[in-house]
C-alpha cells in the first residue's frame, strides 16, 4: 500500500515592499493533480516559489507530512520536481547532456543517470532527439525537456508553472496523458491561466485572486455550483453592453444583426435564452466576477 504524502500551506503571507503578493493562504495537498487558476499577477508563481523553497514567506509556513520544509532542507528538496515559467535550457547541450547536467545538480550518480535519462526521454516522447542540440527544439519540445528534468529524480511533489505555454493542441494532449500517468503516486500542482488545460488534467482546483485563495475543491463539485446559471442567448447588439456589464460573459460571437452570448448568472426574463451544461470556464469566470461574496 502506498504511503500517504501531504503538503500543507499554513497562513502563508508574502510581501514585496508595499505589495502583498500572498494573503493568509491555507490549503492541504495530497496525491493527485491540482490546478492552480488565477489571473496574471494573482500570486501563482510566488506561491510555487515558496512551495519549492526558491523563495521564503514573510510569515506562515509550509509543512510536508507535518514537518516544516525549511527545517527539512535538502531532504525536502530531494522530493521536489520543479519547472518554473521561465527556465534556461542550454542551447549548445544535447537533450542527454542537459539532463546529465540537471541530474548532477540534483545529486544523482552517474549510474542512476545512465538508467534514468533514457526512461524520462521515452516518457516525454523525446527519445528520437536524445542526441540533438536543444537549440533545434520547438517551443513544445523545450517544455517537454523541462518536464523531463523535473521528473528526473522521481519526485514525490511535482510543481509546474505554466507548463503548457507554447504547446500545440497535440502536444497539450500528450502532456495531459503524461501527467495522468504520474498522478497516482505524486502530488502534482500545475499553474496556468488556460482553463481548458486544468479541466483536461486536474481533478481538484485552487482558485487564487489578488493573493487570496477564493475557492478550493473537487472540480466536478465546484462546477455544480453554476448548474442552472449558464445560458446562451441570441440578442440585439444594443443588449451586449448591458449583459457584459452585469453578467460573467464567457463567449461573444457576432452573427449579422444579432450577437450570440454565453453568460453565467440569472437569466433575463425578456430574452429567448437556452440553458447549457456548465464547464469549468463558466465556473471560473463566475467566481472571478462574484468572488467577493463567495469566499470560503
């Protein structure tokens, strides 16, 4: 039977001079894939840097199985795999050279690397380019080599910041499948502003806005909160401004003299609207607009 792993944020706060990047953040992560959703500047990268000990909180703490990660020092860092939003892939290295270099920094022996590098290259579908220079890689391939270095030490906790940036649709599907294969035995936290990626990959959600946690929970259960509140309507152009200002608008499509709108909220009684099945994007947009009244 697999052992339990638990990562907990306890009253985390982070300030940069006069700016509060994180405000009393609390949550518990166990095995599985978690999506961290929020607008640019919401505090996602700051939170991930603290969880990986790249940065320190102003107050509060993070614990792993009850122990403070700061006190655990290298023992904790050995458990972490991290791919930041911006990272350097040395262009003159081949894929194998780069993974050798990163593995050495992680403290893996030459014997371990000889075994692990072919395994992770196969896992991220880069075996055929193992001897190619990284400078010849596409943006998606560079993201995949980033994932390869993050999982090289078989981490218990995998933290990925905007991992699908620059990936084409086929690569995003492949990436989703890669994470799904790993999720059973790891805590995986991925940050993105692409809601559809979270819906495809994660089973639990953390929504952060302006440094504060707005919602956490199972995605299916959270989406149920907007059941019966999502509508599509074809209406006059002059109604667009009213709907846009009063509702959480998801999509707008021009169609001649009419405009087709998908929105979340109470339906207008004088419109010919159609109820639709809610998605995570519907829920997220609703929370972003109405979150002040829905804090946990």
